[in-house]
C-alpha cells in the first residue's frame, strides 16, 4: 500500500494534521513540544473505500542529544526508508527556522518525493510569512490550517493524484482490539516489541515514555488479526502533574472502552498494587474481557518456593475478579510470550460467543431444583432466561419480583453459575433481572 510519512520539527502541528486526515482524534495534541514520541499509523480515505497509509512521527530535533531525540530519529529513518511520499510540515506562525533548513537537507538524502506543508496559515500575515519557505527549494508550498481544516481537502486531492493507481482498498476493521495497560515502567512497550518482533516502540527505563495510545495491526496467517494498543502508564491522578500526561491517562481509559480484550501488566517485583486493583475493578465494572500478565517472571524462575508463594497470594487478592485469567511471562526474555495471543483468542472466543436459549434454560431449571431464594419474604422464582447480547455475554432472567429488590449476592451466584457451566469461565457475564409481566 502507498505510504505517506508526516515529519517536521516538534510542535508544528503534525499530529493535528494526522488527526484531520484520518478523521479521528487518535494522536494527543498539546502545545508543549515533544508530545508525540512514538509513531502512529492509520489510513486516509481518498476515494470510496480506497486510500493510503499515513504515519505520524515524533518531532525531529537533529541537533538534540537526549534519549528521545536520538530514538525518534532512528524510528523516523525507518519510516522514511519505507515511505513513498514525505509530508514535511512547517509552522507559518514561527516562520522559517534553522531547524527547518536542517530537516529539509536531511530529507533530501532519502530521494523521496516531498510535499512541503506550511501549517497554521490562518490570515494574511501567515500567508506573507509562508513565502519564506520557497527558499528551501522543495517546490510550491501547500498552505493549510490543520486545526481549522483549511485547504486539507485540497491536500487530500494532491495525495490522491500522487498515489493514483496505487490506492488500495482500506482494510476491514480487525476482529480483536487488545489494549496493553498498566502502571508506568512495567514493560508494556517491551512486550509489544516482542509480540510483533521488532523495535516498534521506544523502550527506556524512564517512566512515562509512551504518551500516545498507539495502534499496531498484527496480521497473522490462519488466525484472527489483532490490533495491539500500547497505552501510557497509568498512575493515580494525585501523582499526575503534567497536563499532557493527564490527557494520556484519559486516553488510556478511553481506549479501555473501545478494546475487546484488556491486557493488564504487573511485575513479579511489585506484585498487585492498589493501583492495579483499581484498574482491575474498572475492567470488571465495565464488563471488559481481560488478561493479567505477571511480567519479569524470570526473576523468580530459580526461586520456586517464592514463585509459588507469589501466586498463592495473587489468587487470594484476585477473589474480587475470580474469572480473569493470568500468565507469568518475561517480555525481555520472551518467556511464555508465545502463549499470549492464543490466550487472547480463547478469551475473545468466549466474549463474543452465543449459547442457545434451550441450553441456558436447561441450566436455569437445574439451578431451580437445587437452590431456593427468598426476597422480601417472598420465594424468588426464575421463569426463563435468554441471551440478548455478546461482548459481554448478557442474559436477561425473568422473575416474579421487582428486580431492584434482588440482592447482589443472588445476582453474583447466577452469574458465576452461567460462567462455570455455559463456557464463559474466562470472561465477565452480565445478568439482568426483569419482572415478568
């Protein structure tokens, strides 16, 4: 597929342009430079059902020597080598800078077609200042305002003309969306790199490296395609100081809502913390399918007694969410990483599974003969039930009493039995009581 890469200095509006092109607020947009540290990939529709791939990269600072500047440069170079077209974004408000000249010279070395995009053109003064960019020798600048969507349609027309016969059908939405979540520095990006087999994300020992929620499509032969979503490390809000990091946390929680399966990483060093339990409660409360991964298990492999004690404590701590499966892994060493995607498939299979009405009513009849419940001095009767939804599996049970009066422990009992005997032991089940009219 035709591939366009968006590059430029920090804070020139690359992520705003990316969001505008794809028609979705996927990249975090903030005025502080350096917010995009990873790169985002999505598709731009240029004709009915056809389009190109577009990549949003971190801001380039060729003179920077810090970790992020060098790491971003390496990732950008890989993207540029694979690109068919470069969208070089500059800022009309700031005008031509030394950094822009350095990047222009740098981009010429790749021998790729370059479109110079002058962003933030929102008035006559900006248009006048945009003339400075002719001196870069990259041809006619394309004047736009990504924020106001001014001339973005014209830019899309240019992209369509450049790509021509190489426009491809846009891919169908993948079957399984998997969010990687957890506290900072538990190894989410390292795990993603291991799963897809190459250095896709920036990995460092500095908590908070991942700012954006990054989607990576993993297409596999004879298996469900999977979108892996790497999210920012989530800390308690009282410990979040930076505004951009607050946006990252909100984005991660929003990602939980659009994910089919949520993977929560913890470490064998720290175990299940209060913050981890809070995230698990969110997963349970929102009826999301989940998988708990205990990372850095290689540290306990030679200490069997300590490992068994760790798992015993963990099982007790997980009593409030007993259905969630867990695996011990080492993202760094590759231990059990090969089991993760198969486990995700098994979980998703249950999450979107339907059972026949006769099967669930047979189970209900069996429960009625074995157990008896009283609610407000009245014997509770279950007449019949049916599955009304998947993701999560949702059942409506018709009764003879007001649903509001049914205690929570009865709902938990019915839900647990449905999980155990209907093949939903690895996912949450939702039970709704209704009064039979």
